[in-house]
C-alpha cells in the first residue's frame, strides 16, 4: 500500500503542469524600467516603486515599457508563464520635437508610426535618427521587432 501511494505521488509530481513566469531583465538599469518590471509583478509593487522614485500617476503616463503603455505591459507580462527572459526598456518623451514623437511612435507600433508620419511629416520621412540609430534599427532593437519603414 505504501509503495503504490509513493509511486502515485511521484507520478503526480512528474506529470503536474509546471510553468515559470517570464524573467524580466532590465536593459538599461533605469528607475523607469524598474517601475515597468514592478508593474508586471503587481499594482502594489508598481505603486511602491513609483513612490520610491518620486513619480506620480500623471508622470507614469509619459513613458512606455518595450513600446507599450505601462498598463499594457503589466497586462502582457503579469500572467506570462513562458519562462523566457524578456529584456525591458523604457522610453520617455523628454523633447517636444516631431522627430522624438516619430521615434517613440516607431517603437510603439507600425500603426502609430504611420499616423505620426502622416500627421507630422506629410507621409515622407527621410533620414531620421533615434538616439544615433536609423529609425528602423532603433524600433527593432527596442521592442517593435516587425518594424519596417
């Protein structure tokens, strides 16, 4: 009886579903990225980090985590059980230039990029650099893997 119970327990352990949460790794060691990673953990953790670094709710709306809003990022990674490492980057709009707006849009999505390109550049973008990189390379490196001009 004890042997069959022991075997049944071992089989149950070996066949039970085992999942790991995504491993979020800071790509830039910034306070903003720490807030993104905390947001993927819980709202309470995010609020604690935001308070620790002196950010209010309005300021949290001005940056993105891997090209997503803080809320979208939290939703995507809070319940992620892929077990894969994800490098996290943040972007904050600190300049009010149309080039900065275009770079931010390129990391966010193709649709957002096209909208900004149309409204601010009349549909024509020539040689825009984002942090010293061509816009296409910048977008792909920092979250929008499928980006193309």
